[in-house]
C-alpha cells in the first residue's frame, strides 16, 4: 500500500499500441521489463501520458488488470483514475485496489477555480473511495487549468488522511515545493513530473523522487540516488547530459510522440503509435531525435571518462 | 436517418438518477413520454446536459440502448458521442447507429485553437465514422473553449457531406447565425441551444428549431411553430412568459439542478438528483423556482385571456 | 466617501465617442444628465463596459476629471482603476480621490488561480492605496478568469477594512451571494452586475442594489426600490418587461454595441460608436432592437393599465 | 526600417527599476551597452518581459524616447505596442516611428478564437498604422491564449505587406516553423522566443535568429552565427552549457526575477527589482542561481579546453 514514505522513481508508463491502434500486450510486457531493468521504484498507469482518456472503459480495465498482474509483487503500481464523475473514480479505484494496486492518482477536473471547490472535490472523492484507498493528488495546472496553493495542499493533507502523495507538476513550482515542505504538519511523499526538467533542484528542495515518463528512466533513478547521497554535482552532470532530450519530450502534446519513438528506438516499445487525436512525427522530428540521441551517447562517454 | 432538413425541437434529454445515483429506467420511460406528449420532433441523449461524462461506458451504452428501443419509430434520436479519443467516438457511434439512432453529435475537444486543428479533428472523426453516419456538430465555446467561425463552418459543411446539422450554442451567436446562412453553399439544419434564450431571434435569422433541454418543451415547440408561421409577436409573447425561468436554467452548472427539479415538479422525473460532482439546490433555490413557476402560471392565464 | 452602506443603482457609465473615435464631451454631459434624471444613486466610470482599456492614460485621466467635475456633489462616483501594475492602480486611484471620487473599483488580473494569490494581490493594492481609499472589488470571472469564493471574500473583508463593496458579477452567483451574507462578519455593500439579469432574485438574497450599465436605468432604480419595499411581485412585473432587452445587452462583447445604440435612440448618446476592436451592429441587430423596444413600450402600457 | 531580411539576435530588453520602483535611466544606459557589447543585432523594448503593461503611458513613452535616442544608429529597435485598443496601438506606433524605431511588435489580444477574428484584428491594426510601419507579429499562445496556424500566418503575410517578421513563441512550435517555411509565398523574418530553449533546432528548421531576453545574449549570438555557418554541433555544445539556466529563466512569471538577478550579477543591471505584482526571489532561488552560474563557468572552461 502506498504511503507517505514512497520515494524514488515512479515511472509513468506509456500505453503501447499497434500500428492499427489496438493495445499491444506483448509490447506492454516488454515495456514493463524495460522499466524494471532500469531501476524504477514504482509504476503509474493510466495517466494523461498513458493516453488514458482515449481508451474505452473496457480497454482501461483490461490494461490495468494486465499490468497489475504483470508487475504484482515487484514494485507498487499507482492507477490514474481521473474522471468527470465521482462514481467513475470510485469504481475504477475499487477495481484497481482489489487487483493489487498500491494506490490511485487523481487530478482535479477543469473549473475548480477556488480553494473551496478544490477541497470539496477531493472531499467527495475521499468519501466515495473510503478511507482505505491511498491517494496521490496530481497538481498539473497547465493541463487541468486548476491551481493549487501550498496553503490549500497543507489543509487537504491535514483533512484527508489517505492523501499520501503529491505529483508535483506546477510550473513554476520550485518555491511552491519549498513552501509545502515549510507548511506541512504531516509529511507526504512528493514526486516530481514535467519530464523531470527541474529534478536536481526539486530534490534539493525536498522532493522524494520523480513521477514522470521520461524515456531514459535510468537517468531519473541515478539522479534521485545521487541527490539523496548529497552528490548534487554528479547528479547535475548526469542530468545535464539528458536535458536537451528532456526539453524535447516535455513539449505538451508533441512530446508524447517523441517519447514513444525514443522508447521504440531503445527496444522498449514495438511501435511508436499514439491514439488519435494525437501527435505524429515528421521527418524533421526524426532527424532531431537521431541527432540528440547520438549527442547523448557521446556525452555519456565523456562523463565516464572524466 | 438525420439529414439537412431536420427541424423543430430536438429535446436534450436529462438522464434520470435515483437518490443513490443509479440510472432510473422507470423514470426514464416516464420522461420519454413527457417529452413526446409535449410535441418534440426528436431527442438528443448523452449530451453534456445529460451528464454523459459522468456515466461509465457501460452505463452510457445501456442507457442508449434503452432509449433507442423506447423511442424507436416515434421520433429520431441523436446520440452525443463526444470523447477524448477518435476510436471511442467511432465505436459509440457505430453502436448507436446499429441500434437505430438517427445520427450522432460531436463537440470538439478542448485545445483546438486554430481553424486547421478543428477541421483536422472533424476530418479524423468523419473518416473513422465512415460516410453513413450523419453528424451534428456542437458549437458551444463556453463549455469547450473552442471557437467556430462561420467561414470555417461553411468550409466543413462543404468538405464533409455527412455534416448535416449544427447545434448552435455560441454566445453571442446571432450575427454568426446570419453569416452562416449567407455563406453556406449547402444548407444544413441549424438547431439552437443555450436553453433557447434567443430562440425567437434565432428563428428570424434562419434557424430551423431548437436543441436544448428546457423543462417546458411545449414552449419551444410552440415558439418554433409560431415563428415558422410568421407569427413572431405571438411567439415572443409566449416566449417572454417563460424567459425568467429560461434565464434561471441557463446558468452554467447550477442550471441543471434547477431543470431537473422543475421536471420533477412537472411529473416528468421521479427525482431531481444529479451525479457528483454536480450542483445541489438550496432552500433559496426552491423558493425561487416555486415563485417563478407560480408567476408563469398566472402569466399563461393572462396570455390566454388576451 | 464610499462606505458599507452604499445602496441603490450605481450606473456603469458608457464612454461616449464621436464617429471618428474621439471622446465626445458634449455627449458625455448629456449622458450624465440622462442617468441622473433617471434616478441613479451613483455612477461608476472607467469600467470594462466604459471601454477603459481602450483609452490612453491621458484620455482616461481627462475623462475622469471631466466626469468628477460634472457629477460633483450630485451623486458619488466610483472610478475603475484595474490595471496590470499596482503602481498604476495607485496613481490613478490617488488622482481620482484627489478630484472627488467616492472610491475605486478593482478587478483582479488574469491568472490569480489560488485564494492566496488573490488575497495577496488585494493586499498589495490596499497597501499601495493607503487606508483612506475605499475599494469596491469586482468579481467577474467570465471576463477575468479569476474565481472568488464566499469564504475568501469574507476573509478579505475581514483583513482589509477599506474593502467596502462587492460588484457581484459571478455566474451563477445566487447561492454565492446568500453564502457571503451568511459568512460575513462585517456587512459590506453588494451591488449586482451582469446587466441586472438576476436583480429581483439578488435583492431577495441580500443585495443592496445594482451596478451595471443597462440602458434603462429607471427600471433598475424602480426594481431596487420595490424590492426594498417588499413588493417583489411588482418588481418582477416591471423587470420581466425589460428582460428580453436585458438578455440582448448582456451578451459579452456584442452587448455593448446594443447598449450604446439604445442609449442613442433614447437621446442619451449622440453616437453609438464603440472603439476598435469592438462590436458593430448589423441590419438584423437594428431590426431586433427596434422590435424589442416597441414590444417594451406596449408592455409598459399594459402594466400601467393593469 | 525593419524588413524581411532581419536576422541575428534582437534582444528583448529588460526595463530597469530602482529599489523603489522607478525607472532607472542610468541603469538603462548601462544595460544598453551591455547588450551591444555582447553582439546583439537589434533590440526590442516594451515587450511583456519588459513589463510594459505595468508602466504608465507616460513612463512607456519616456522610456521609449530614451532608448531610441540612446540606441539610434547603432542597431534597429523594435517597440512593443500591444494594447487593448487599436487607437492606442496606432498612436504609440506612430510616436515610435517618428523617433526612429525600426518597426513595432504586436501580440493579439485575448479572445481571438478563430482565424477570421485574428485576421480581422491584424487588418484593423495595419489600417490604423498605415502602410509605412513594419510589423512583427508575436505568436505566444501561452501568454495570449490565441493560437496561430501556419496556414493563417501565410495568409496574413500575403494580405499585409508590412508584416515582415514573426516572433515565434508557440510551444510546441518546431513543426509549425517548418510548415510556415513550406507554405510561405513571401519569406519573412522569423526570430524565436521562449528564452531560446529550442534555438539550435529552430535555426535548422529555417529561423533567422532569436528574439528573447536571455541574460547571456552572447550565447544566443554565437549559436545563431554557428548555425548559419552550418556548425550545428559546435552550436549545440555551447547551447547545452547554458541550457540549465535557460530552463530556469523560461519559467513563466518567476523567470523574469531570475533573469533580472543574473543581469544584475553580470553588472548589466543595478537592481533586480520587478514591478508589483511580480515575482520575487527566495533564498533558495539565489542558491540555485549561484550554483548554476558556477557550473556554467566550469563548463565554458571545459569547452574552451576541448
């Protein structure tokens, strides 16, 4: 069961599709092994980056069951359950927990413009879930249009005991992270998103790790480890080598296609297809990916040499 | 099958729930009879006002099947199929058409900020649907964040033959409606939303009727008929009597609770419950509804007397 | 000086332009007399509806000076000072107060997505204004993108003594108004906007009047008076007669052109021009205005007869 | 006069303030020399990053006059003239051109949701400016909420001869840039914003340079030069060294404070103050800046050594 001590890298899993748009379970198994081999501490499925809103309910349930079976007992799995309806959130959450999920992740729906509305929404969720479902709250204003203050988060942590984790994805978010750590009366786990683009700074400010889908999870894992050891410069040296690619993957929308293509090139996915409507890659995109991956290889060799 | 000549009132059906939040099929049957008795020309189900995003996929399919069976052969039924994924839109559409729907309604997803993106989205939809599924396009910027120009609509009508209807719900929208009628090279059906709050003016500018969920469908029906007969003043006299309530129901979010309560008071629904997260009624809301319904009754008596 | 007891109708004044887009001061004087003759209790200038953002700073200052001189000693004048910069807000406010304004109106800038940010913004404003400038806070989410909860407003009223008035313009806003009255520990003046489209209900829920620019201020004045006398039905009878026009004027953007044209037809403005970019009237708009004004005249005769 | 051949780095100038919030002209002169010494090809003043909306009109005019005199005959100056009113845009533009500006920059106002509205707005601007004022169009959807397709831009370039430059700041924007170059029938200058975070890729896709305010203009200058020489790897080596800081500066809102502080540390500004409401730096921000600037120094030494 997920709790406040969760740390490390919870990789946001891609959802593999065939060229004709079906979920590819063989490719899924391969992807799971790829993530585990690269040292992730947990997995998050059915997130935005997992294209969950473009799955049918049946597909989402089937994919979830498959993943939970496949990963069971190896690392904890968090299931994204964001939905326009509280009842849907509850039923998917209960199905997930019954099948072995460690917890669920909820992003607020568009339009919660006041602290009261956001608190009320999470209150309704927690009541519908029951007290035994651990919750990770996703704070991603660029995608949801909903803003969360450190003050409100501290209040929600105090009011809802099952809220054990924040997916920190506000932009800018560094001072908010510091402020959350200052205000909190119960320490929760904070894992960072946004492709990890501020990960070294976030670790220095009190994050516990990353929850993002970057196509090189081994970098995220190493950076978190090095930061925990206080080796911030070594962490930054490694991080900086990947930063040109992080920047490319972090682009809203288009980044998903780039991420899937890199995973494909690394042998983690059979096909780079994203579901429609979704981004596709141009010839120029491919050229840039090839060039940046080659530059990364050279840079990693330099780093080892130094 | 829905086509460009569709006219009259296509009522947006509420989705009846029990007090515990389950779909209430007995109440649904009652609601269908209520709508038909009050003279609607068609029905639209699983729209935003039908709380479609808060149903599970299974519930949506079951409700659709029930409605299509119940209404079959009486009036045409349009099924709302808006979804984040093209594949989901296609599969729900095909299920609907197989079970006797007259056509489907699609609203663009958030974020289509340019004409090209909006055209591209509808193009993907039409390709996935195949040419035999008639489409009503919902233009509701307040809810979707997507704006449609008359020029773009004319272009889409020209490019996509199966686009036979516009649910006109922009605000302000009167001059746009006039402009669409000026630019069009193929005349499509235009039915007006927004609770009907500009219906007499819209009829004068070339609309073919209304597609909205106002709790007094008989007014919409009479206004459309009177306008078609050129009796604009009689239409406006009737319309004006209901306008204080239209205004109340048209409020975003809160209006749904008011609408369901009025339908309940009129015997069309067993329960006014909306699914969470959703609006609830306060004591003051009830007082206002009571007062405005009483005022309407008096006004209708006056109108008959005059 | 504006204080918590302010009540009645504070008309939002239009800014009169000549056909070539210059401020027309002769027409302005005429407009002032029109408003005063129709019984307004106060005036608000340089609001959104006054096209303030389209004036140059010099024009805004000149128009303000002219109006303050013209209205001095007759009714209180509130000056809209919303601006992207705190320093600009302060300097315009101090100029206004020096020249006899009763207070200033501030709307929050776009992007204040949390309670903390909104509170912080008003705190910066109050500090820059100094304690002697009475403030009316404009709550108009449709235009600003900023939402205000009753809880936050109560907190701001408590923290900022100079906050003496709310321009209530949320939509839906009725239950929020009730909740503000329930939560408040210091009673402030609440004047309602949105063209007055919910004015009778808002008066019943505790509003003190209206602050809006409806082209028939005498209706607003009478409705507020009748509601204060407890004659809600008489108030609603009058209100309902104007509702078809209120509805037209309340349209975002386009409504301003309609309002200015009606004011012109009533002899209150010499020219209906709005500054670019702005709405213009089509032939169909003119037809609708003519028709609705004629219908209003007949309805008012009926009302007197009854 | 600005024309389609403009290229290189047009630095977006900060506006220097004293600690009490006044424009600091001594610091301004120093800043101008800093930019010129570091090799910029042009300067853009009164942009968003220049805090233009927080200046009073008089301050904006005074700052513009000062800058135009100071820079006259050294490099071309573009003046940001974005405003809610066309008349204000025109008068500021004419004042700028009279005093020696090379051209003006216009960003569309919020709410232009259709191609027609955006085209109409630019058409009104061009008519008000007259044909002799060269225009740079700023495409920055994250700040304006307005999206521009390559198709629409090509159409506007064709229709408005004075449109000679695009400030390319969409995100993601790489494929759009390629598409603009494919569609254009008249080649215009494209300078890239967003802190330069995709500059090497943008140069490879046909950009002519950068228009952004990054605190190390010498990097932008060198990267543009190297790319023009086809030395993309050398360009990327240099770019990558600065990327950790670019990333920090590119944060919306907060980035401005970081940029001003780095300029201060480099001796280009006397004071890092931004006008209220605006970001301020925390102790942790200072630590990060110190650390990243030290890392940059080491990296540059390594680069020279290699």
